[in-house]
C-alpha cells in the first residue's frame, strides 16, 4: 500500500476535434512531469473537446488513443485517466479509461449525459459506476455533468479519491467550484476536478478552476490559474484515515438502495 499518492493535473486548452494534435500536446506535457507521479489526470474528451460529432471522431474500444494511454502509462510507470469518444456495438459513449502502468485498464461510461447540449441524443448513457483499486487506494472516477448528482457519487464503498474530468464552461464555474468542495465534504474523501481552458469550436469559453480538495473541503492544490498548467499534488492516506477515524461521518450515513 502506498500511503502517499502523487497526482498530476493537466489543465489544457484543447485542439478542437484534432485527435493527433491533442495527443502530441499532452505527451509533451506528460514528459515534463517528475518521475514521482503515480496518477496522471486528463480532461473529459481530451482528444477532441466536448463535441457531438461522434460519427467521425469516435474510436473503437481498443483504439489508438487507448494504445497511446497504455504507452504513456508504461513509459512513466504511472496510471493515467481521461475520457474519449468511443463506439461500441453501434453506440457512442463518452468513455473514461483508467490505464494502469502494466497496460491493463478499466472503463467508465458517463452516466449523466448533458441534456442542455443534447449529449443524450448522441451518446448512450452508462449504467455502472467504477471503483478502481490502485496502490492501496480506492478511486471513483466520474465525468463532468455527473458532478451535479450527489447520489451517483455517494461513498458507499469507502473510496478514498473522487475524480471528475470535465469540459465545464465558464458561465457555470461557480457551480463547479461549489460542488467539488461539497462532494469532498459529504463523501469524506479527496475530490479532484480536472477541467479544460480556452474556447472550443462552438465558441464556449472555459476557465479551468481545476483543483484538489481534502476530505474536509480544504483546497490543497496551489495553482488557481485560468490558463494552462500542470500541477503535482500529493495525497496522504494516513491523514485521510485519521480524519475519518475522528469524524465518523461515513459510519453515520443514511442507508438506502436505488431502484
């Protein structure tokens, strides 16, 4: 078990619908990270931006971007996660991959498709939440609009880290800041939000606000820039366990089952 986990947040301005340009950009940024990084976090749809043009941008389940993530994970001896457009069984998914250093991977299909942008008309909705076990840590990775639905992120498995990868627009950034902090507090876990910056092909503006919060809602990341940045943030399992032991909020949670 690793008591400390070093996470790398890569907040970036994405090249609109240019898969190769985005992979090249992120590879350069990743190569600049330290050798101590355990987990690299990329935005939602990090190869394309948040687009509904899935019919000509989607990759197969074991496509070039997943292979690229496996190569990066092996070279950096680090896990890497982010979402890409995937086509499987004639359906399109906003699919997050969590790739381990040995090349194995797990996937999560976005549960809450963003109806305001008609995402539900293009992408199928996922039905199963993912809990990843990595270096003794339990991680729950989710995608963007999922942030607005606390029941979906409810910490029934005593996970340690909640991750949201996103293309969350500037017009609603106050909700992003507020809900990330709330999710950390209510789930007594670290909460990481990784958002993009810049302007996309639909003229939507993004201001980042990527951040890491501890289980008491204290922001522990330093960079607050609305521009591109890379930041490495160390998470402490001992501190998390000590806080949970003192404040037994998870033990006192309401018990219910969704139907």
